[in-house]
């Protein structure tokens, strides 16, 4: 029953398929949100709540997996995850039936958009013509190099502080700050200025980390503050994408952004690993702060689409 866990090739294949499904799901579910929630204020609030739920589920899932791994073998845990996924599909099916069906726009039925590559280029063309998206696109790519680097950095910082277990503390601090920011940002009206300012302000706790690498308490507070500011630009940016993008192009735009930002992850992970071995933690933190700052400054040039 659980021989899959011992077959590395098949496990990699299954993981690849699951990743592909996730890539398809994310743009689709955000496009559905816009169809379901006509009010801009309600849309921002809903995105905020969904992001908060995602973070809570991530924490609960991490904690639960640790407990289950002490009771079950890896194959059994994979079976539990599969069962939970099947249950979620049932609830998703019920939810989708309650969404009013919408007829596709005429310009969304062109034959040349029937494949993934064409949709990505179609979305890229739309992004270039949108006064908000064309700046957000490049800022988002800059930020895509930061997250993987920090994921690699945190365990090393925890190890240098004398306990690898501190990684959980640092991670929970980030999530705690993110959740607090999510609660507040859900009540705000998304604007380009708010997005760009919070984007740039998040470089402050990043740079201050350089001076407190040996102080776990100060480091935890700074990471929580970084998570707090990150949640603002994350939630408000997603709301602005929904607001400024036409329904017919929303799916393509989200697919294009997701595809483009996925490029930064592997590159950043490799570069971060090399830098941690040869340049040190401080240089990597400074580089991350520079990428974040460039993204924030770039957003200052964005113009909101007419309401």
C-alpha cells in the first residue's frame, strides 16, 4: 500500500503533477472570487480573510504533520493528506455550484488562447497596457527572489543562535505579524501609495536584522514586523489586481504573474545557498532589502486605473 514512499522516481513524478495542479488552481480561484464578490471593499476583505486562513492552516498543518509522523509512517501520512484533499474537492464542488455561471467574453474565445503558452503571452500583453500591472509585474519579480532566500536564511540564523528549534519561533513570529497585518489590511481601501509605502517600509526591519543577529528576541520582533508590513503589500496588491483587471483577462494575468515569479524561486535558492557559504548572512540580508526597496520604489510610478 505504501511502497510509493520508497520509489523516488514515482514520488518525484507525483509531486510534479501536484505542483502543476496547484499552479492551475491559484489563478482560477482568484478569478472566481471576482465573479462572486462585486463590491471592491468586500473583495479586499475576503482576500484578507482567505490569506489569514491560509496562514493558520499552514501552521496547523505543520504542527499536525509533526505529530502524525511520530505515529504513522510517511506513506500513511500521504494517504491521510490524499483523503483530506478528496474531502475538500467535495466541498469545492458544492461551492462552485452556488456561483452564478458567467458567459465568456468574446475576446476570450480566440483560438490562439487555447494553450498555456499563448495565454501567458496574452496576459503579458495585457499587463504591459495596464497602468498598475505593468509596474507591479516587475516589482513582483523582484520580490520573488527575496522569499526563497529568507526561507534558507532563517534556519541558519536559528542554528547560529544555538538552537535549530528557534527556527519554529522565528517562523511563527513572521506568521503572527502577517496575520495581524492581514486583519488590519482587510479593512483598508487598496491604493497604490499604500502598497508602495508598505513595500518600502518592510526594508527597515530587514536591514535592522543585521545588527541583532545574535539577539533572538530582537530578531523575532523584527521578523514579526517584516511579516506585518509584508501582509499589507500582499493583500492590497492582490485586491488591486482584481480591481484593475478586466474579467476576461484576470485568469491570464494571474497565470502570467505566477509563471514569471516562479522563475525567481530556484535562482534565488541557489544564489542564497552560495552566498551563505561564501559571503555571510549580512550580505544576503542587504541584497534582499535592496530587491524589496527596488520593488517598492518601482510601485511609486504605478498609476491606478480609473474606477
